C-alpha cells in the first residue's frame, strides 16, 4: 500500500506513474498491490488540497461529500485482514477500488526500471 502525490511528485513517482499508465491528474491516489510480483495495480482516488500533486486546473480525482471517508473503509478492510491473520485479500472487493493491469511486467520489475533511471 502506497500513497502517491499527497505531498508533491518526485522523479521516482513520475517514473512509476508512466510505467503504470497514469498521469499527474490522477493524483493523489492510494495504490494497493497484492505483492512484489503483482501484475495488477489497485487504486483509490484520494481527495487533496490544491498542491496535492495535481497540475493547475486539474479536477480533484475524488470529489463529493463522502470521498474523504472512502479511504478509511479501504484501510479498515486491509487492517481487518492483517489483524485476522489472512495471508491474502481480494483487493478488487474493496469499495471504490479500481484494478489496472500493468502491461509492462510485474511491479518489482517496474520499480527496478525506475530506480535504474533515477540513480
């Protein structure tokens, strides 16, 4: 579980967004992976302030009165799974979470590619 774009966007985040097929207007977002070899990225848009990584004029990814609370339900689902000793969690079953197939390989390979570029 990683939050992207909550406090700005680094070169590493830019590289990961490109590998995931996402762009800055999608930020901030909560990214969930089932493990290092995951080939599906699950995302939940997060609401954020005007400097939360979006380009000027971009529409917030999560709008509406309850959007700030959806992430709490998702986090609660993850916490319940961990507290219950579950070894896996169906990320697609979490509320308002969308799955995105990573077309460039598993997560660990994409992160390795980005790290090679920024180092």
